[in-house]
């Protein structure tokens, strides 16, 4: 009995001890002004270490609340009530009961302008594959635009040109309430919409409409930002009028008008500018160095189709990347609306633009060959002009509760005029002359494009059972003609040049029509698993006519058969596959594969030669995602994709558009197949405002379409596309940021490494080029409301490239850049802004000229009118007149540095008027 008594005493003691480690928390909720009780307020307790919800309750009729048996530890108390600012406090439970007393809530309408309430707990949410930022949780200056807001968000970077990188990838689209706003010119949104109009910023990989409906990944993904507007900003009108003029003819004039009414949005804009900073969207301003800025990919056939320039005599595609002096005249209209209980919607856009660019460019290059090296120097003067018309629209109708149809269409025309005059010389390794060339080209041409699609979707009564059908059409037509005149001198050992003259009229006409249809069916086979089946059929018909005429008795009527051809390239693809999708709580998996049967029909119309070839292509894919918490997730994925050769690569004809660099087609090209593995991880801690973004990507390409080049003893180079194995690419990034609370500084660190292994043929020898880039970035920013905002970013990048044909001939150099931005509010409503960037490029034997660029831009402005919505400012571009246009290229065995004409110092006097009728507006 005594032993039993002792045991009971021990148990009671343990229970008592454990009970002492828990506590009760109580309090009451009331209005801060009239002290009225706020019944049914929501009170939540979140664990401080990971922001996971621990307990929640509602206040009773008297506004009282109570949490019982709360474990010891650190918590965040979050109190919400409709129409009131959220109340956030930190609690530490040590085992003693806590009475919080009366918690006063402040109505949003009564908040003083000097009071800033930050809802840090819900600043970032992860919903599936979407990362959502609450805009008001990130402080920006008054009248800031969306671009200023994006710069504050973890994992997002915006460069000086407005290009956005999110989670290590380039952002391709910026939507407003899920809809396109002026199509492919997102800077019209990011640089004009005011930040205080935005409720949520959502970042995700936008899939095709069919993939989003079925859950089947079809390989079409664009990194996308969606801006969800606040409800009170979806009514009324707002806009901006700006006029600026300066010495030497510089001007920058803009007008934009928007009218929002519930779900209806109407917008119009016009821009006339020659400053290089306005009216140039991402695609017009920067092609990301990919060379495919106007290329779209068809996931069924594996073909790229172009909506840009196909001019054989001039490679300019109508974009501006800071090279040359531009004049842009740009205007557009936008309309979108939903009606009939959102069962019908329409989105329409039209743009008319004219871009003119004059440029003077010099290029110094090094061509690494087996056993020797050639050096080339060139100087080119060019004048370009392109006029574009582009319209697109989408209409979607909900046929009934289970099915819908979406119709999209896009059409464009472009007229281009180009003229070039250049001088090029090639030197041997001992600096003796190898050849030189004087060349003049003029060309005019037109591009037409029309794309359309119809998507039908239907859900059945059984949850998860769906069927969808997507029919797509893409048409492009390039029609160019022009003149080529070149005098080429080739120097032998005796120093006596041999001269050739090319005087030709050229006419090129290429057409491509692609039609593809895809049907997808999903069937749930378990509570968490779904089977996916699809079948697709694609037809791609291409034709290319390239004609060259020599001058004969004053007329260009003598056909040059060596540089002329008429070719047809038709492809038929049948593709089908199965996949399995499993989703349960925190785990998401997908695995499957498609198989495609492709038939090539190639016909040389000029010589009457036909060829038939067949290929079997595989499209495997697998991915797994795991969400540890709402703020921490890991994704792994693999996919395989096929890339078909283009008709320009496959057409068996030589091109002498540059007589020193001949391009030949290869009718035996095979499709390339790319394996890609990727990983990304995200982790965010609310209380410390600490974020980690990291990812990696690795790809290997079989039958990669690369180049074989041969440079003869006279310095003439012939290039032909070939298939080869061994090409690899990789990239990895880490983005780490946190808020240093005591000095109120945000600190960020970014590291990136990317590299490639490129295999080609140089003078009949295999050449393996290994190129790597390593970069690290430190950034910091600090701001004080209505006082100042300062930011600093420093980056160091190291480039290293080696070529197997000359292992001792390596290219390696550092590039350092520092960018500082500051804005200060001065007395009497004056504002001063300064932007300084300094780029230091290491000199190398190949790049020994002046390489550093110090660029200082600044403006001083004064706000006028009652709402400070009129700004008069004087701005200066490149105040020290130190700007240099410079790019470096390392590609296979070819290394070059180009220096081009660029905009230098100028001053503008500008007047900017922002107007609105409901508080919504555009940034100054």
C-alpha cells in the first residue's frame, strides 16, 4: 500500500509539474476611439519560429477571448477585424498566466498618415506553386510605382532597364488581375501603375491554359508576375501627361489614360522619345542575349516559329539594346472586361510603333584556329527603321457549369528599311594583312504573322475527370529584297592582293504554317492519384526561296545558282502519352512520358530532289514537390524535349550575304534531344524578414545542333549546322536576404554560377569550349518615410573560357559593378534624385582599350498643386559625359568586343501631371 501511495504521489507530482509548463492567455478587443466591444474578432496564435498557426479563437459578445493550456515558448499574436488595421504583438509564455487586458484596434479609415501599420505575419504566402506577397507589408516611398515595389520583394531583382528576375529566372509576363495589359510590354505596368494600387503580388510559372486546367505539364512555362488590384482602385480614371525637352533635340513625351470600372479596364497611351528610356518594352529594349527574342516554341512539333525579321542582308530584328541613337514613336489601346457573372470575358490590345536607330560600331575579334590565331577589326555605319502594327485578343465563354471555350488570335505586320556600310580587315597572328573587305547593303522587307488557338475544356460529374482539346495555328511570312556590293582583297605571301567583287540583287521569301491539335483526358484512379492520357497531331509546312542575281549589262538579271535555291520542308508529327499525378497534403508528384513519331519530307524544287526521313522522339518528365510549411518548400524535376532543325539550317544552299563568312545549309540535320534536371528551394521566416531562394539547373543535349566552321588560308570562313553530342549547360543560384532591425537595414546576398560545354568542329578538328561565369552580389537599402531612400548594390563577375584546339589560349577576366541610388525629400516640396553606376572591366590581351564606364544620372524636382500631383523637374543624363557603349562576347573559338554609339550627356526640363478621380493613379 505504501509503495502504491508513493507511485500515485510521483504521478501527481509529474502531472502538476507538466501543468505548470502551460499557461492561459486572455484579453479583450475594443475600438480604440469609442471603446466599443468588437465581438467575433479573430485572434490567432502563431509559433514565432516558423509562423505556423498554433491556436485561434473568436471574441465573444463582450469582446473577450481566452486561450487555455498554451505551451511555453515564443508566439505571435495576430488580431483581425473587418475594417480595422491588423494588430500584431509578440508573446513569450513561461508557464504563468497572461492577461493582455484591453487590445485597442484602429479603424483603417482613421489611421493618421504618419502611422505605418505593417502586416508582417502574412507578408508572404505559398499556395501550391505560387508565391504571394502582400504589397502593404513592404514599405515604399509615397507615389512609388510597381517597379519600386518589386525591388523590395525577396527573391526578385529589377535591373536598370526594367528587366525582372524572380527566383533565379527571367520574368516573361506581368499581368493585372490575371489579364494581359498591353500584351508584351510589361514596363507599361511596372513603371506606371502606382504601388499603392496593388493588393497582392503573385509570382508563379504560368502554364498553358490546357495544362493549367488538366494539371498536365506540357512544357510551356513562363515566369510570371500577377498584380492583384485593391478593390477600391478598380473604379474611376487615372493617368499621366508628361512633356520634356532639352538641348540638341532631345525630347521625352508621354501620355497615358486609364479608366477602370469594376471588371472593365480601358487604357490608351502614346510615347514620342529619343532618350532611349521610354516606349521600349522588354522585347524592344533587350533580347536577353538569347537571340530568340521573337521566337515561340510549339510543344507538340518541337519547332520554333519566328514573328520577327528574316532579312538575309541585315540581322537587325527591330530591337534596341542601347546600341545606337533611337527615336521611338509608340501608341496603344487596351480593353478587357468580364460580364454575365464572369461567364464571358474579352481582352483586346492594339499597338502601333515606329523605331529608328542610327549607329556607328567598331568590333575587334579573335578567331582561335588549330595552330594559329586570326584577328579581325571592323567598322560599321548603319541606319535602321521598322514600323509595326500588332493586335491580339482573347474571348472566353462559360458554356455551362462544366465546360468553356477560349478563342485567342494575334496578328502583326512589320515593314523594315535598313542600310549598312562597313570595312573589315583580318590580320594574321604576326599582324600581317590577310584580307580586307568593303561592303554596302540596302534592304527592305515585310513580315506578316498570324497565330490563333481554340481551347475547349469540360469537367465531368466525377471529381477529377476532365477532357480538353486545344487547336493551334501559327503562320509567318518574311519577304525581303535588297542589294549587296562588296570588294574583297585577299593577300598572299607576296603581298599582292587578289581582288573579288560581289554585286548582287537578292530576293528572299520564306513562309511557315503550323497547325497542331491536342486532346487530353484525366481520370482519377485513387483518392489522391490521377491518370492522364493525351494525343496530339501536328503539321508544319515551310518553304524558302533564296534568289541571287548578278549584274549583267546594267541589270540584275543573271541568276547565280550557287547562292540560289527553292526548298520545301514539311513535317508530320503524331504524339501520345500517359502520365500519373499524385497529390496528398504536402506532397505532389508527377511522372509520365510521351512518344512522338515524326516524318520529314524535304524537297529541293530547283533541282528536283526529294528526301523522306522518319524519327522517334521521346518526351519524358517527372517532378516532385514537398511543402514543409507554408513558407518552406522544395521542388525537383526532370524533362526531356525535342528541338527540330529550322528550314534555314536545313536548306542546301550557300549564303554569301557576308562574302568573308559563308553559311551553308545541311539537309541531313536530325532533331536534337535535351535532358534537363532542375531543383529549387524556398524558405522565409516572418519575424526576422529572412528569405532564402536557391536553385540549380543542369542539361545535356543529344544530337545538339551546333556549327562546323572552316577558315581557309585566305581568311574566308564557311559555317554549316551539324549534329554532335556532348553539349552541356548548368546554372545555380543562391539568394539570401534579411532585415537588420536595429539600424533598419535590408541586406541581400546573391551568388550565381553558370557554365557550358560546347562541342563544335573547327577546320575539321573537334573543338570543346568550356565557359564559366561566377558572380556575387551584395545589396543593402534603407528608407525613412517622407525623408529619404538609399540603396547600394555591388557585383563581381569572373569569366573563364578555354578552347581544346589551343589549350594555352584562354580567356579570363573580371567585371566589377557598383550601383547606388538615392532620393531625398527637401524643404518646400523639392525632391532630389541621384543614380550612379560604375563598371570596371579587367583589361586582357584581347580587350586592352578603355573598358570602364562611370554613369551619373540625376534630377531635381518640385511638387505643386494641392495633392502634389504636378511635378516640374530638370534631369541630367550622363552628367560627366563618360558613357561608353560596350559588349563582350565569348562564343566557342570566337572572342569579340564591340563598341557602339550610345546616348551621352543631355538635359531635360520636364513637366509631369498625374491625374485621378479616386486616389488611384500613376507614379511620377
